[in-house]
């Protein structure tokens, strides 16, 4: 190979032309991007993902698009993910992009921040002090995300903004979560979000892989995959680079060796022009990438090696301090590296980076172990000597990374711990977890004297103070485990959190004897077991209770009691749960842990309502809500709204529940408490359904499902409301789909009555609508065997009513007679287990009793009138319409009160039409038609009824066939009895199903009996 001087001379002609001045190919992809820009300019936000292997041309495509966007007057902001060791910088691409927008529109940016600069400073430190950190605040991250989306929407309100996030394959977890939230919730503004990633880096366990799969399911996101160049496109690229027609042999060689990768094409051309003989390059990627670096002057190679170890971008001042070269020599070395397109000067600052990350990786990998350690030590020493060399928000993380790779544990441990604290303050819990795991790795390598100088107050606040003197107590390994467990839980890494807790508990079972810390870890394990679907968490709570038994009151003790009370509130809201909640309040008050006390008061109020003390429970929750707001404990305030709106709904006070839920959603959204808002919105959808505001209920449920709330259970509740609505509107198949998805969200290992009972009710309703009475009975039997715990009457009464209504509707079906007595006895047994502490459930109890009577053929109009009277004061229009229809039917059967029946049917019909309740509307219309009653507001004589047809237009022959279908006959048996062919019988059955609007024979039979279609007279 030629010496450096000769090579530089040979490269002189091409060093500024190794990148093709001609944009090759990608016409379809560029069109997709420009079309997205046009739609965004029209006010429709756009999102695109660009994937492709390293060097395929993602950056060049984005650069071309950004040029086009700027030409059309759009504002562009670019941010790249930073690979810094194994850590990454939290929110790095968003910080870079927001910094560019802030620099471009300082006043507009401030206005868009709307007074939230302090919180947004967690993303962009230039905005001010991010403020204090509240430990274990799961919603603080959600609030930051909400504020970021709101900021971008406001910035893009009157200008088109193109936000580009590059290199997602290096994205830290916080960046991935923020991007997901942005793409899910961005609904307005003239904005285009473009994100790129290196597809060949996305291995099976890469953290970006599940994110890409999730985003693929969003119809609002377009994914663009860049393929390699064809031979023709490589020919055009070579022509642009060489500014001349390339030799055909060169085109063939470069195409074969580059395999169409645009970057490798460039590298092979440069190598060829430098005089390297064909075949001299190694087949390995590293050799291919290093060949151009090795042709640089020695000083430039040395600088390239230093830059490679400094991170994705290295500031000039820091580089100068580490390189220790005379400034003129350093500048000349940089000039050579930049001229050869190895390094690039960063456009928005005083620093340098590699033109292609693959080259940086190859140069870094080529360093000797001792050389790498020495360079990292130099970086760390330079940064300690002059912290101003890097941006303040990067300083701690980079220092921790440098000391770690310098293999200096004594210096690395404090730096890593401090970096963990700062990432926690920015709610970047995944990065905090990585740093804490690195600290645990370093722990035993650090002298005891150094560890002894570290204080928990500086680095750990995951669990309540142990009562030790913070000035003299040393940080312990258990403290790191506690911090890591919480960070793992808050970042969604529940498996890792559970593993960390198990490690801590093994230590505590061994040499350590600290029952308070052990109880704290067991309480964490209880929560994790439930979240992971591996149990209900009670054994862990019980173990924690044993550990604190007999110990003086403490915040840990109160935390354990709150956990036990909360467990009981959801699964067995009886006397034990009530006592646990009361003790938790007492302990928390005694140890002056007011946030824990308020949490316990909310639990206590909820249990009191379930136990029958409605006003006392509601008052307790309202007081806790007001106090939490006054203290700024907004997470607890939002929880108060969750439980208060649910409790009001359980009492039948749905209008009050809607008011509480609406206020709670406003509070949660204003504080960025997205998950809390999800829980409240699920309650709102339920109450709106009860009030007959079905369309609005559907909107709220669907909005919740789109919101990306981190917990799956509010989504399950939203799906159940959609399932109920589908049943009410005559769509059992859709209801079954919603039910299946809700079951998936709830899981199967932690059966909580507030989820299992509504799911069972929907299953019964779907089976009844489809004429599967055996399945109705089977589901009721399974539910009755599990029982109805105290306080679950709000779920039990609707379930029993659905089951007994199915029995009453199927009376007269021969196939239903077997097992009917046992089924009705089971209904009566369930009724005895259910309390009726509020008017809504007293009315429901009366309704169940009369449906039992209807199932046994002993209903009376007088008792149905009592049921109607019980429902009329309640704001439950659908149920009122149903019982009015039942009363009208009973009046007509008993005879003599046709005008009263007609008035009832008109009211029920108007409600059914307004709600879109098709089955109820059809029931009412058929009953009115058979009784020759008008449903019109004005009285007028009905048209004479054709005795050969009914309200569905069934012919006499079809009525004969339907009667046999209802009796359970097959087509062949029908044919034999009616002296027709089986084919003709099949045609009649098909016509009947079509006219009745049902899917199967069982459903047709049930509908026929319910609507008296087989009666000779009404």
C-alpha cells in the first residue's frame, strides 16, 4: 500500500466527491414523504417509519426530504439517538429536536410551553430547573409525555413542522416510550414525524422489535423499508461520484462486492481510486470499514480513534483536552479526517462525529484493551477538570460511562450512582435501571472505605427511611436493589423487578436481619405477582404482615397495611379489609406519613360504601380528595376520583358519577396522569351507558383504547362497556369479540370480582342472544360456584337478571325444559347471596323476581307495574323501557287495558329508537303489530292484519316450519312431517333466518318464543 502522503494525494481528487451529488432511486419513498408533508400542511398529522440496513441510504433520503420540506416553507428539526456505552442519553433525539425548535422560535416555544417550562426542562434543560423529584411517581413520566405532545401540537398549529428522529435502534427506553405516546396521541397540528432505524440491528430480543410490531398495528403510521440498490442504481451512483461514465468492469465489481449497499459502494469507489488492488480488502466488515481510516495521516488516525471512544459526538474542547496535541496539529488532523469524509462537523454545535456509525464502531472495536481504558480515563479526567466541556444534562451520564470503561471502579461507582439519580429525576427509569445494574456490578470491586462514604440520602429513596442517622448511615447493597426494583417496575420491566426483589429477599433471609426492609420487598413482590399474572399477591402480603408484626409503627408498616386493605377491597371487601384499612390510617397518621394515610383513607371510603355505609364512605373519599389536591398529591387525588366515581355508580347515582369522573379526567390530564385518566374514563363510559348516553359512552371507551394508558385493566373495562353496548344493539358476535379481548387484558390468574362478574354477564348475554341456553346455564353455575363476595351486588344483580331473563324468554321451548327447574333454583340461590342496599338494586331485585315468575308462567300485570314504579325514579332509560314492555305484554295477556299497554309500548319504542336498541325495538314493534296497536304518537286505526302473515312477513308455511325448528327438529324431520323434500325444508329455514335477522336455528327459536310468533292469538 502507498504511504500516507501518496494516498492523500491520490484521494485529493475524490475526497469531496465520495458522496454522490446525484440522488439515486427512492422515487416512491420520496413521493410518500412529500405526500405526507402535503397532508400535514392541510392539518392532518403524519407519522412515518423508515427502516433499512446500515448504509442503505436512510439518511440521504431524509436529507433530500428535508430539503424539499424547507423549500415548501416547513420548519425542520432533527434529533438523533445517541449510543453512549450501554446507557444512552434519555430522550436524546427529542432534546436535540426541541433545542432546534427553541432556537428557531424562542418566543413561540415559550408560548407553546404554556408555563410548563420547569417540567419540560426534563427534556430540554435549557428551559430551567426541572424541579424536585417525587419517588416512585409512576405518573410523572406520563405528565411529561402529555406536555411534550401538547407543546408540539401548539408549535405546529400555524406552521408545518417536520420532526425527524434518527437511529431508533440506539433509542433508550424513555425515548421509545415517548415516541409511542406521541404517535398514539398526536391528533392535530401541521406536523410530520419521521423516525428511522437500522433494520439489520433489530434482532429477536432487540427492545425496538416489540415497539415496531405495536406501531404496525396503528393505521395512522406508514412504514417505509429501503431495499438495496439494483445494478442500474449502483451504475447511476458511481456516475455521480466519479462525475464520469464508470468502466463496466468497475460497475460489476462494485455491485457484486457492495451487494447494492450505498455506503459500501462509496467506500469501494474510494478504495479503488486510492490505488488499492482488486481483492486486497478483507471480506470482513471491519476491514472494509477501516481501510479508509488507515489511509489517513497518523495524526488523523489517532484523532479518529479518540473520537470513536468519546461517544456519538465529541465536543471540540473535550477532544482537544484528550488528544493533547498542539492546536494547529489537531486542526490539521481533523481537516484530513473531515476531508476524507470520515468525520463530520456537527451542524448545531462545536463538535465532531463519524460520518457513518459503522466506521466509528469498527474503529472503537479495533482499539487495544489498554488503549481503550486509557482513552476513557483521559475523557473522564478532562471532564472532571472542566465540566463545562459538555452540555450540563449530558455531563453526569458521560462521566459515569467514561469512568466505567476506564475500569476504575472507585471513581465509577459514585459517578454511576449520581447519573442514576439524575436519570430518575428526568423519569427515565429504564436508563436509571441500567445504571443501577452497573452500580451493582461495581459494588464488590470498590473498597469498603469508598462504599462507606456513600449515603442513602444522596442516592436512594425508594423505601421509607429506616430511622437511622442519615449523616452516619452508609449506603448498602440492599438500597441499590430497592432502587433498581422500583426503577424496573416503573419502566415496565416487571420480570427484572421481580428478579431483583427475589435477590434482595435471599440476602435478607441470610446474613442480613432487617424485617422492615424484608416487608417492603415482599409488598413489592405482591404487586409484581399480580401485575405479572402469576397470582393474586396475597401470600406475599401475608408474609410482609408477619414480618412487621410486633414492631413499632412505621411507614413500612403502614404501606403493608394499605397493600392488604387494597387487596381486600378488590377481592374480598369484607370486615377484614375494613379493619386493615382502618389500621393503615392509624399507623400512617401516627408515623406522620400523610400520603400513605390519604391513600388508606381512599381505600377505607371505598370499602365503607361496599359495606353499606354509603354516605360515610363517600365523605371519606371526598375529604381525601380535597386534601390530596391541597397537598399537591395529584396521583392520590386522581385515585380518589377513580374510586369516588365507581362508588357513586355502584349506588345508582350515575349522574353524580359522571360529574366526578369528568372533574377527575380534567385533573388527571392537566397533571399528565395518563393512566389515572384511563381508569376514570373507564368509569365514565360505564356511567354514561347506564344513563342511556350510549353514543357518548362508546366514544369515551374508544378514546380510552386509543390513549395507550399503561395499565391494561382500564382497557378491559372499556371493552366490556363496548360488549354490553353491542348486546343491547343486537350485535352478539361483536360483543363476543370485545369480551375475548377484555379477557386477554385482565388475565386469568388473579380473578377479581369487579372483572370476572361483568365478563360472566356478557358471556351469558351473548349466549342468550344466540339461543345457547345450555351455555347460559353453564356460565351461571360456574359463577354461582365462585360466589358473590360482600359488596359485589352491583355486578351480581345484572348478571342474575340476564340469566333469568334468558330462562323466561325460552319458556315453551321443548329443548329448554330439561334442567329448567334446577336452573331456576340456582337463580334463587344466587338471589339470596345478593344485598340490595340502594334503590337501583331494590328495583333490580323486583325485576329478577318477576322474571322468575314469567319463567314459571305465573307473572302478573300488577307485579310488573310494581317493577315499573320502582324503576321510574331511577335514571336508567333502557331498563325502564324493558320493564314497560314486559308490563304491556302482561296487560295484553290479561286483557281489558289496551290503551294503557299502547302508551307503555310507545314510550318503550321511543326509548329503543333513540338508543339504537334494535332487539328491544323489534320486540316492541312485533308485540304492537300482533296486538294491532299503533306506536305513532297520535291515535289512528291500525291497518287490518293479514292473518297469513306476522310482523316479520313469515308465510303460513314458514310459520309451520318455524314451529318445528323451535321444537328442535332437523331439516329431514321437518320434511317428513310436512310432506316436503329436505331441500325445500332447508330453503324455508334459510328464508326464516333471513327474515328474523338471526344467525342460527337456536336464536330463531328463542326469538319466536320471546315475541309470541308461534301463538295462534295474542
